[in-house]
C-alpha cells in the first residue's frame, strides 16, 4: 500500500513538472484604429503644388511649396481694369430677374483695382453649390481689352469700419465669389473692400446704347 502511495506521488510530480516546462502561449491582440476624415464644402481650402515662384512660396526640406490663393486660381495677377455692375434692386421681390437691371462703373485706377484684387489674394471657401444669398453686383476684370474673370459680391452685413477684424464684422452673405470648373470659390469681403464699393456705388451710371 505504501509503495502504491509513493507511485501516485511520483506520477503527480512528473505531470506537474512537464506542465510547467511547456512554453507559455501568448495571446496578442492588435488594435486597429480607423480615422474617418470628413471634408466639408465650407472648409477653408488651399492648393499646394511644388512651385517656387510667386508670393506665398515657402521652403520645405529643400523643396518650395506654393500656397495658391483666389488670385492665382482666377488668373487675375495681370488684371489692370474693372467694370463694376451694381444691380438696381438686388434685394427686391424679383429674385429671378434682378440682375438684368444695373448701373456700372468703369475704371483702371490702381486705388480701386488693387484693393479689390487684394481681397481675392487670400485662402478661399470652396463650395459645391452656390450660397443662398443674392449678389449685390458683379465685377468684370480685364487685362487690356481681354476679359479675365467675373466676380460676384455682396457687402450686406460687412462692417463699415475698415479696422474691424472681429468675427461679427462679416455677415453670412458678405462675400466675393467666382465660379471655376463647377466650384464656387468664396472669399469673406474685407471691410476696406466693402467700404470702397459703397463709396463707388453712387458714381455708377446707367448703361447707354453706345456701351
């Protein structure tokens, strides 16, 4: 009986020793994190391309990266004159034909052309659809006699104070925008630009048969 008892003890020790010598099994769990990136059509956009020319270029690891503004996208660097149309009743009852009636102001004066171009020389809001806002008028840009681009504008809601840079200084519809390749490029209208257009508006004249 004692012999049998010791045999059981030795057998148990043998089993325990072999179990302890087995390699441990590790369970590894790999966690994959999926990041969803949503792009809204109202986010500020900039177009970057390897190009060292022009304003806005910056060196990155030996390569030049240019950030394109609305002035680049619209191709208006060479613009030297404008024709500004002010719609007669842009916020009236007729929401479909209000753009047919207007007064215009033509000029090549740098103190008018350059501030307007400067307003477009900034990052833009690229939308897939036009905003539900009426335009107060539109601006034809020219290089000599060549028409370059049409830009629409609305000064309603923009601050009358040129030095005002608060978020409230720009109303929801106070923008300049142009259309290119099916996209609508919007720019917050600067107080200086809004003030300039308001100053010019009383000087606009009715179109004549000769024009």
